[in-house]
């Protein structure tokens, strides 16, 4: 196999080849290094890299495969988001205020990945303090979409998705408080999974935030299953984590008779033509698989967007932002300086916060009513394929199909399912847009019903045979 073919292998494929000695961890490492050398200067998917130490771990992985002691992810290269703790490595959240923030211990899922033989060769770029759907930060600069460098890979786990789409990692991690796994997965043509709350153990204090999730990005649904088999389940460091994770299916099954509720717009979003047509094509695919698909009206409004904005003003990384802003405003970007002032205004009225839970409960009840009797709900992941790489969250004239919408919440169709925290949601590719950027659909399960989500996702993957990999990185 040539180097580029090796670099784009899924983790599942690579492990099978390791087991038969058709391929070695060294072969994979060398192929990924070649991709990093040729692509990362244009894409900017990585912050810190640990290539020398990774090379030593590759040698150890090769020995384990030879002596029969290989672990479930032995020799697989995993890029970790710069918002998760890896002992001995720094985690900056994209801010110079945290440039010296070196972790003393692993986050729970990082611990499990390393114990399973994964090799962390790089840390992926993020939005500043992980608060935007565009992957730009004063710490790492602008990250670009491998499909078209004029566009963003999405945020905040933009570097993770871009690294996968460009063959610079085999698996990647992400965090998701408002779609930060699923939005980049959609924009980059890969797969991203938000597990139900508590399924994957997380590090403090984010494990206590009901909208916060940590999970995988990969180039296939099968690799998401592999990742989940390693990291899911109760962990001593996270009292909010759940025991007894389900055994997810590893291969596609017959899904004929599955009942799918779907919406092209969540009943209130403006959606681009490319996204709409690709979503309808995906629904047609599920019908060809024998599923019963029915369009539903959720009865949702943009009230849920406002509720999410209030929640983020009190939780997530808002305290980090406010601390940095108070300490030295010059190290905070102009966009986030303005956001810090908005957060302060919201916090002046803390009585707004309890109402967020009231709104979430109301929208959860509406969702339950609209999807009662259905196995899975499907909708677009984003209302547009992607936004420009340098888009501001304060852009005054951001439009979708000629209609002015909010430049941050207007294209997001993911944060709604963070407020509905116990519903699993996976984003899979649905097609390509006229701009050359992929689009995605979300498969959202009923509360804690991960099995239905993965049965459908695996069947869709096998039936379509999609493997959305850029043939080449497009020049500006």
C-alpha cells in the first residue's frame, strides 16, 4: 500500500492489518508523518505535537504485536483536543492565558485510550475557550477545512475533524457542549458522536455540567464503536459516569421496519439548499433500507437558542474567559472580549438561569411527543455545509438562502440536543455541497437508546459505502 492509502485507513482496518502483519504500527506512523509534513502547514489542525515520544511508543507497540500482548488500540494514532487533560502535556483551550497549563493527570477517557495502547501524537486546535463554531484562536490561529481552505472545519473540535479528513490522525477526541464534535464532523465529512450524558466519563468540572459531553471523531461509524468500547462506562474519577454501557453492534444489521421521524429544519431553522437536498437523499436511502420514515413537526422555536446562550454564560468555559479578560484583555480576541461583556450582562440577572431548565423540559416534552413510537430522529447537523474560516460570531449580515440569521446559533442544529442531554446523537456524512464541502445528518436516539442509533448508522454506512476523503487539499 502507498503511504496515503495507509494514512487514510480506519482504525478498525489498521488493527486487522496489524494482527496479520500485513501492516505495522511503524508503517502507519510513517504514513501519517508524511501527511502532517505535506498538509498541516495549510490546514493548521495541530497545536503541540509529540512526534519524538510517539516514535518510541510505536516501537513498543510493534513489540507488543510481535509477542502477542497487543491491546485493543495498540499503535493507533489518536489526536487529542486541546481542551482535554493529558498528564505532562499542556492544555490551553486556545488561549495564551493558559499557555503554561500542564496537566498532572489524565482525563478519564484519555487514561482509557492510553491504557488501550493508543498513541497521542498531537493536540488538535480549538476555538478560543471552545465557544465558537469557527476554529480560530489567538493561541493557534486559524484552522481551515481540508476540502476547501476558504472554509472553517467547524468548532470547537475543528482541529480534530480536520486532522482526520486530511489523514493526519487515525482517531481523534472531542468535547461537545453545543455541537463541538458533531459540527466539525459534518463540515469535514467524518463521523462524530455525542454520547448520552454520563456514558463517557469526563474530567472535572465539566463532568458536572449537564450539557457537556466528551467523545470520538473518526472516519467511520465502525471506528466510533471501537472507541466507545474502550472508553465508555463508570470511572472512579467521575461520579456522574454511568455503569454497564451497552455492547454496540460492530457490523451492519437488517434495519427494515425501523421507524424514523425526521425534520428538515427542526421546525424553525433556515436551511441551505445543499443541506436540504442531501438530507432528503439520505432519507430516501433509509427508505431503500426498508425503514419507515415520517416527517414530523417538533413545534420548536428559537427560544431554545436563547436558553442555550444563557446556560453557556454561566457554565462551560465562561469562567476561564472572564478570568482571562479580567487579567489581561489584550490576550483575548476582540470577538471574545465582546462576548465577555455580554456574559457579564447576563450574569447580572441570575434569575434567568432556572428558566433554562424550564425551557429544556418543555422542548424535551415536545420532542418526546413528536417522536413517540419512532426509533430514531434524523435532521441535518448544520444548516449550511460550513461557514467561512474567518467568520465572526458577531457578523451583522449572515444569511442562509437570503434570510438573515444569527451568525453563531443560526447555522447550528446541534446545541438543542445538548440541552436534551440524555439523547445520543451521531453525525454522519450525507453528501457534498456545491462548494465542495461535505454535509451531515444527525441520528438522534431516544433517551439512552444508543443501540438503535448505531444499528441505523452502521447500515447507512454499509449501504452507501461513503468514504468522504478529500482527493487533495484545495488551494486558496
